[in-house]
C-alpha cells in the first residue's frame, strides 16, 4: 500500500549518482538506505529551488497582494502532500473489490467503505 512521493528519483538515477560518487558503474540493486537518502536529497533540492523562485516572484510583485495569494497556491500545487492513510486505504479497498469481482468472489464491503470515509483525513 505504499504510495510513491511525487519527488522520488528513479533507481537508475540513484545508481548513476552512486556511480559518480564511487567512480564506478553500479550494477547491483539500490538499497533502501541509498534510495531514501537520494529521495530526501532530491526533495530538499526541489524545495530549495521552489522557495528561491517564490522569493524572487514575491520581490518582483511585492506591491501586488493578489499575487502573494497565488504564490501560496503555487507552492501548495508544486508540493502536493502524499495521499493520506485514509485515501490509501480507500484506493486499496477499490483494488480489492475489483480483484474479487474479477475472480467471481462477489466481495462488497460498504461497511468498510463507510467506516473509512467517516475518518478524518
């Protein structure tokens, strides 16, 4: 039920970065630690770039209050939150229902769906 964050480098890119660091070609698997570290670094870099751009736009449009609100909307749109646990559970429930229907199991769980939907995000 894991959802990939929008800013996650591919394993091929992580291998390339590791190869650059170690001055060799990486042919094996990328470890969880390596992928997590590379992902956090990519997110940090993207966040720094976004903040610099917004700061520049903010200074450029400093007299325009409407633009300040749009900048905040832009920040939110460019850094979407990963799906909540509730959203992930509802997606998984849809998959379970589709799989069960495909295999003729007749699975339907309206009580589970109502319970999940009643939870706060």
